[in-house]
C-alpha cells in the first residue's frame, strides 16, 4: 500500500470530532462531517455537461481522432517527453510525472486524464477534497472507471446523500428514531437499499496509519536515547496522549466514504437547519435546530445566530396575544428603568398582565377586552 505523503493527508481527532487536513500550502481543520455535507450541496451542472461530452467523444471514433490529432504533441509530451520539445510543453511533462503516465498509456487514457486533471484544478477552488486526493493514481486507473465511477460526481452526490439521510439524519418522527448510526447502516445494507457502488467501498481504497501524538514542544530530541525506563514513566505521566488516525486517500469516492465512516464510528448524527433547510452535522449530543453556515449578509451572521430571533418573530406574528403581552412587558420595564414606577409596582403590573394573558387564552375575556386592558397598563 502507498505510504502517507507528508504534504497531503488527513488526521482524525476523535476527541474533538475534527478533521485536520494537510495540503501543499498548509493545514486546515473542520468538524467531522462538514466536508462531506458541503460536497452534497455542490453544483456540478457544468461539470456533468463536460463529462458527458467527453464520453460522447470517446464513443464516436471520428470525433475522438480529431480531438487527439488537435493535441498530438501535447499528449506525446505527457507520455514520452523525449520525443517532443519538452520545453514547449513544460506543464504536460509535469503532469506526466505526477500522474504516472508512460509510452504504453493509451490515447483514451491520456485524453480522459488530461480532462480530469484540468477539472480538478478548477474544483480545488470550491472544495478541499480535490486538493487532498492523490492524483498520482489516475494513470493506473482505467479511463472508463474514472468517468463512470471515480469522477461521476453527481452520481456520488446521489449515493452518499441517500446513505447519509438514512443512516445519520436524526428524525424524531421516523421509525429509525433511537437507533445508532451503525445499526441504521446495517439495516440500510440488509434491505439492499444501498447501491452496489456504495457497498463496494472499503478501507482498501485508502491507507490508514494510527500513531500516538503529543505536543511536540514539550520534548526535544536531545536526551531521548539516554532516558531510563523510570525517566520515561515520569515524562509521560504529565502528558495528554491522544491516539489519532492519519490517512491519505486516492479518490473522491474514498474521501466521501471515509468521512461517512468516521461519523458512523463516532455515533454522530445530523439535523436539518430550520433556517436554511440544509443538512448539518451534530457535533455534540444535544440537538440543535440551526447550523453555523453564514447567511451571506454584511454582518457575518450565521443561521445559528439569527435562528432564535427569526423563530421568535415568527411566534409573534402567529400569536397576537403574546405579541401584545411582550410589547406591554417591555414597556413596563422601560418605565422602571426611567424610575417612573417602583419595583413593587412593576411586580404587580407583571402579575396583572400575566393573568390577563391567561384569561384571554382560556376564553374568560374577549380579545378586544384583553387588548384594551393591556394598553391601559
């Protein structure tokens, strides 16, 4: 199996339920499930149109030969740079080294890989999966599999959205309510609900290496070999050790499956935000109604920050009795702050408006009487 590349890998923090992913230009972190869910909402319309055009070209020999002839020297540079002016095609020579191409690589393989490579360069801008994945295996993967499975991105969205909602969505009105994600996953597979594509995913798709990590700044290389067993015991006693998984992944399907698996493994669940109506991972045990997605205003607010306020306003709109009660309640407190009423009077009036609210709710007075008496407070 391939060794972990130091510049591109993912570290799983099971305690904080976070993923730390490492790219060529640095590291980032996010909650487990965030990248998977974000992927489900990407718009691949233009990508899918281009993918179908590539398949159409491959299926029509004359069309394919024309495409190859238009780029013959460029494709030669990707396979056998010694047969062309490599200085004229420096990018293609780099691609050859990255993708493992050689003189035996077919025209179809080079044609598809060249397309995928440039698609990935664009997709890196919209999702970190495309920066983390290992493009070095593209040259060794059959071009038909690349188009039909590995990079059929809309199909992957459908497959994982279905599995995600069945296994991880917390539904209070569902017969599945109360089952752990692992039990839901078992049912999902036993009912043959999952597609053959989903069922074939396994950890063979990527490499997982686990190792113990601790704060590297608490120890230095100097003196390590000279420590006795007792000194090693003293050293570890005041350290917090965490077992974390490091893994690197070949393709998008494996990235999706690995993050999905981590959520199932950690018994994580998901909800649907009551503000934006999108899926979001529930990192903690308690149930939240809102996600932390930005709403896109100039104040930097999120669904969570405005959710309670929006819900409260909706309650006021639907309940005129409570709307009047809150208005009078706030007015009384304003009068107290202005010292126009005493604390004793405030307490008496609050008790009075509470009683009036109960009276109108229980039909002892009409809404018109309630409104009149409240406005007189």
